[in-house]
């Protein structure tokens, strides 16, 4: 256990995000905690089970995105194996991000996003069963769907139409939302990895960007399928091109986008753990009750199985409502894959 604990400590020390303190103004300051395993937004403990060691990691996801978790696991393994870890340029990344806010491109992207999404009139989530502004604690619900049987067709569509999983499930979710809400236009957000430079590939932090995405359906005839795919592909590409401005996080737009359905294609943890020098398994406590960070996330895991996980606020949605919405997503996924 001593060697494992030291490896985890070394991996944490390699990533400044764990050593930062956020002040009342939201600014990040380098202020390493006395105990690097227990900081303002994280706690790591070790439980010796005899034949194995449980590493309990609790962290606020403000610290890092899904890609960050994969980086941390890889660095823990490298530290355990006495291999060097690559430098994490997080501090310079924060400085560059602040400097970019003064650029012409930043202002041009703000203007484009304001024109495209500033006067939004369509829904950004399936209609809730309870009002969004209720004061009750939002508890996380979860529904998992298996899409493994569609993997070959999804790969075919991606190759033929240059249409990746993010675009596919964003479009299927938007179409499902239209039918669920009885309208012909819907918007949502999708998580763009945002790691565009070589240095950013090794940073632990929240580098992902929630990019707005809007789809309009002019008719319900099947001949519109190619047009919908083209529209979704353009939304993804234009969203990336203008993503350096955090439109969905700025006021007054947060009153809408804070509650938007969000599509996330998660990085493969299996790829990071299959070559570990010791047995490794991610375990979630069965009795854990989590606060819902958002109203509804559609998370896609392309692992040994292809699964879609609906993480939702059970305070606002009944389980049967999420099942109904998930069935509509599957309906449109199957329709999009029909030849």
C-alpha cells in the first residue's frame, strides 16, 4: 500500500489543478494544501482489504473533465511503475485563456454566437415533470441503454458521412426532444474536448467546452434525413470554430443553457487501464446518492460495450419520463442508421 499511496501522491502533485484554491471571486490561486490527498475539492483515501486495496476518490467535477480522469489514472500507473510523467502546463493554460479574452477572435466569436443563439425560442430539454425553480435538492437518477448492436452501423455512418458519435447522439437527442415536446426545433449542448494543442493533451482540468447545438425540422418526411445529418454536422463544426467564447456560461444566457440537455462522449477508461501492472476496477458504491449536476446528461461510453447513460435530476423527472425520452432517442437512432 505504501508504494501505491506514494504513486497517487506523486500523480496528484504533477497536476496543479489539485493544488489550486478558488477565491470568492472565482479566481484560481496556487495554494497547495498541507495534505495533497485532501484538498478544497478532492479527497483520496486508501482502504486495505487484504487481497486488494480500495482507493476511494471523491472529487468535485469542477476540477477536471472526463479526459482529465483518464490522464490521472495513466499518471498514477506511470508513477507506480517508476516511469516519468509528462509536464502539466495548467498554470500557463490559465494565463493564455485570460489573454485570449482580449483578442479580436474572441469578440468575433461572441458576436456570432449571440446572433445564432441569443434569441432562442425553442426548448433545450425535454419538458420536466416538476418546475425547474423548485428548491428541493436535485438528486441524480440514472438509466443505462445498450447500443452495442448498432456499433457497426454507427462506424459505417461515421466513415461515409464524416459523422462522429457526438454529432449522431446530439441529432438523435434533438429529434427525440422535438417529438417529446411537440415542436419542430430543439437545442442542446455537447461537450467538446477542447484540447487543441500538444501541451493541452496532458493537462488535468476542465478544458472541455459545452457548445450550443440547434436543429430545425421543416417536415417529417424521411427524405429529410440527409439534410438533418448535414445540418447537425455543420452545427458541430461551426460550434468548434467559435468555441473559444464560453457562450453557454455567460449571463443572461445561463438562465436558459444551465438547464440544457448535454451530450458527452466519454473517453475510454478501459484503454487506460488494460495495461496496468496490477488488477484495477472502477467501483461505484451501490448506496451512493449523488446530487444531480445538471438537469439531463446523455453520456456515451464506447468501451467493450457501447452504452448510453442518461443521468438526470430525479427531482424534476419521473423515471418513466426518462424511459420514454430514451425510447425516442433509440427510435431516431435506428431511423438515422437505416439505409
